C-alpha cells in the first residue's frame, strides 16, 4: 500500500516546532508494511491543504493519505474542512471508530473533529496532532485499512465474509 503523510501545523511549517506526529505516522504505517511515497508539512490554511490533498489523489500518488494535525478547536484548525471539501464520498465509520477507541484513554477524544473520505482511488483519513493519539488511533485502525484500500483500488472485489 502506497501512503502519503501530510502534517498540518502553522508552528511546524514556520520552523518554530518540530513535527513529531508526521514521522510517527510514517513509522507506524511502515510497521504494517506500507510504503511511504510522499510527505509534506503545511500551514493550517484550508486552500493550501485542499490543493495538496487534490494533487495527491488526482495524480494517484498514494492509495492512502494520512493527515495529522488541524482537527481541534483552534480557529486555524481546518483539516476536516479541507478533507470534506475535496472528498467525493465520505467514510464516517473510521473517525467514529477512532474517537470511540480513544475515549478509553481520554474523554477529550470527543473533541476531535477528524474526518475521512475518498477522492478518486485514494482514502483520506485525518489523524489527531499528538504523537500519542496518532499511535493509539493508527494502530487501532490500520489492520482494517488494507481491505478497504484493496476494495477501493480494485485489487479485491468482495467484502462478504464466509
């Protein structure tokens, strides 16, 4: 599975804060056998994020596009809005599952505005911005993502279990 990772962070983009979440996403994805084909660190600017998401999906750079950051309540947090704006189909079960799972660790998980959607043949998933939350969420959902991506890309054709 080809994976792209986008970090949304004004302070990271400005060089004022080290991006710890993006590299953590990459590490976890690799541990599940994914190939990291693209990474970028961008500011919390919806138009910039939308263009980046579209570029990755429309050029089929990755099968799975994982974002980190920009899902909170800050006035600059806009990754879910960018994801929803470019998605052709929504996948609400993924962020619902992440929030439900994360509630076991912190009730603040209910404050996540993460979204997930499909554009062309790419699945986009918003992850939280903290390395700890990234690890919890991504390790929880990743085992099921391979099947979904296989269906999306046409390498598998049947979801029914026997």
